C-alpha cells in the first residue's frame, strides 16, 4: 500500500480518489493530529494504524512531538508503546 505525504497529511488514494487520510497541523515543535478517516472499503485492514505509524515516524525524523487531538490516532498511539515516545499529553 502506497501512503503519500503532502499538504500536511498522509493519505492513500486510488485513481485520484482519497480512500484514507490522516491530517495534522504543524508547529515549531509539535504536529497536532486533527483527523483520521478510512473509507469503508479499507476498514479492518490496518490502514488507520499504518497512517498513524507514518506520522509517528515523520515526527521522529523531524525531531517533533505529536499532540493527538484525533481520538482514533490517540487510541492507536496509546495501545502501541513503540509509538509513545513522540506523544505529548
């Protein structure tokens, strides 16, 4: 699955249709995750977790923390200790 990154979001698309996305607002030191959406045809395939994983890795690469305002992203990060190093309360 090809996850793209542009315009402050990670997303999956097929034939120019966006099927899943995770949007964030960047700041100097923090990426605020504001929304995650996965289309019904991709639900249950771990796509949401993959999007969260991408934003976590991006935060690490950029030396930033994550403020997960999106309840889905916060839930995924809290369930996976390997993601929690970038989470702020």
